[in-house]
C-alpha cells in the first residue's frame, strides 16, 4: 500500500498542472492533500470522478483558505473531521480515515508566521492534537498522521538553520513539540529510513529557492511505534512540481 501526502497550494491550481495525470501514473492507494483552498459550496466546480478514488474533504469557512482532502481506493470504516472540542473545525485542518488496522489523520497544521496571535494558535493546536493522538493510541489504535506540520525539527531539516533560529517554523518552542511527539512514541518515518541532509519538501517561490535546493522539510509522516514494522519505506518525491511543496510517500 502506497500512501502519499502533498500540500498542493490550491487544488484548482494543481489541476491545471497535470495533477490527474500524475495521480494516475503514481496510483497511490491513498493520497492526502493539504491547502485545497476550496470551500464546501464550490466542490462541484470540478469533477474528479474519473480518477477512481473516493474523495473526502474538510473545508474552511473562510473562502480560498486552508482545507484538506483524502483520495482513497480502500473504503474507510469511518471518517473523522474533528478533534478536541471542535474548536479547530472552522479552518478545515483535519480529516481522518479509520481503516480498521490503523487510523490515518491528514492534517494541515497552522502557520505561525503571520503574527504572535497565530503562533499562539499554532501552539494550542499542536498541544490539543498531541492529546488527541495520545488518546487514540491509549485506546488501542494504530495511528499514522501526515501533512504539512509547518515546522522543521532539526538543523538537518532546513538549508539555513542559523539564519532562521528566530523565524516561526524553526523556533525552539515549535521544534520542542515535535520532540515531544517522538517522546510520546511516534516515529518520524522519513528520518527512520533516511538520515541524509539536503532532503526538503518546501522551497520559497519568491527567491526561486528550489533551483538551489534551499529548502525546509515541513511535510511528515509520523506513525505510532507499534505500527512501525508495517512500514517498509519512505521517500520524498522531490522531482514532482506544481506546488511550493513536494509530495512525501510511505509504503506499507
């Protein structure tokens, strides 16, 4: 089974850049996308029926903002669109699928760059989400979560760590959260299989950073420790264009 995560930076935009052809060629069993930027009342503007995937969306209330979706060949037992007390649902940041053997959570974590208020929101979201996945594991579930985490964990995970020590996305308090996730028994799947530097998933458009591979690793798969033996590989699909992020894939 192949599972892919990708921040597409707008589903309408990616459809104009060969998305359906790419999807047919790679043919993952499950595709998790973030930042769809489509509201619930506009899902009918485009048809993806011929892709052959069941499709589930969580949309933000704000137009042209956030949003996540899962394209899946296997039919989930149930769909998850909320966590904690529902207070984060308005931004369309989470959708999950329960496949029985494991629960897959597709998450677009908040960006803290805009203001101190948004950074605080991001940190609250982080803490609430960790409480939620702890609850799932303590309930006997195998958990995989993936998506744009919006933080690079270690200096190896971005090209210029010293220059970005005071930038949201590499602040100590944000990085500490990923450390806590790992301490709680979740595995950074890509780093489990690959220890090399220079492996990034996001590059700044404005500075044409991708041409020079001046990037950040912001997109992850994490798996609860007990499920790790089921995962045989992980990789970054850095040759896939169309967004300022590239896809990440794991194989079960």
